[in-house]
């Protein structure tokens, strides 16, 4: 999926108000009998997104529409609630398979989803290491300091680093376009190369303003690498064998996964 340039205002109320329209007693199981959303409506609602609406379908979860958009030859989906007041960007994960699900799989013109990469190609010079820098087991984490899921996952990574002595956790700053403030925070992390600054960024505290052109080049390189290797959301993990996994895990699960590699 690609990252569409939405303003921060497009995401207001996402986590502070009810997202899903609830079914009433006796409501038909066919939500489309009551809730409709045309391509024309979607195009008008998302006109500030900078892309073209190609299709609208019911999302894999109730209460939302899935909108397929195209920008610069790439396609991706966003989600709009039935009230047509809130937008969500990201992946819907099937908890059974832990794989992304989408209503638009047949229409998306992407190549086969990238499921692994060569860890030797990861730009580690553009990362900061948690845990044991000389650890035999390695975990690579593409993360965004303004991503709420990444912030929660950061605490699990700190626990993993404290409880596992032979793991090197490479934090690769990967700011998403939907978080306009994350880019400079990513630069600040790489300029400082400090775990304290890293923690402050994920805690939402003030960090030093970036001042070096080199950090801009580093962050841009991380974004370019992620885009070239199918990484579009955060957090995204790369295991020692190169397997790509979307979404965070608790520290104990991560520990077990690394022991199996």
C-alpha cells in the first residue's frame, strides 16, 4: 500500500469518538441496504487527499467503507465510517492469520506482496540500536514516533531489551506522511543517536530540533528503502531471516520468535 498525503485535520476524532455505526435491533445483515457511499461522494469528501477515487466497497469490518485510491500510478485503501465524518488509514489484520485483509484485493494493481527481504540491504547506518549492539539475534523495526501503535510497541521493545541479553534491536525511523511532525522527530533521533531522545520522542515529549542536512538524507533513505521493499505502515518488523511482519507483538512473543530463528 502507498501512503497518501492526508492533513492531520483529516484524522480528528479518530480515537476520541465512536468509529463504528452500530446495528439496531432487527437491522438487516446487509448493511448496504441502508448505508451507501458512491464514488462521486467519496471523491468530494477526499478531494484534499490528492488522489483519484477508483472504487468504494464495504470494508472487511462492519461500520466502514473501504475506498480504493490511486496516486502517481500506485494504489492504496483508506476507510471511511458510515457517518462519513471520520477517516482511518492503515491495515486491517486478520487475527487468525495475522495477514492484512482488504475488500479490494482483486482490483489492486500491485505485484505480489513482499513478505521478506535481505537484511544485509537494510540501511543500518540510519538506525539506532536498543539492547545489546553486539547481540547475536537481531530484530529490525521500522517505526514512527507519532504512530500510536508504535508508541505502545516501543514499551514492549524496551522490555525485550531489558530481559534478553543477546538481542540487538535496530530502530529504523520511518515517518509516515500522515504524521507531519514525525519527520523532524526521526531526524532528531538519528542526529542524537541517543536512547534518551528516542524515549522522549515516543513519549510525546520535546526533542531537539534537527539541524544537520545529513539526517534529512538518512530519513529520506529509510523511506525510499521501505517503499522499495513493500513497507508502508508502522510498526513493521523484519526478523533475522528477513521475514516481514506487520504490527507489534508483546515482549514475550518477540523473545520466543527470535529464539526460533
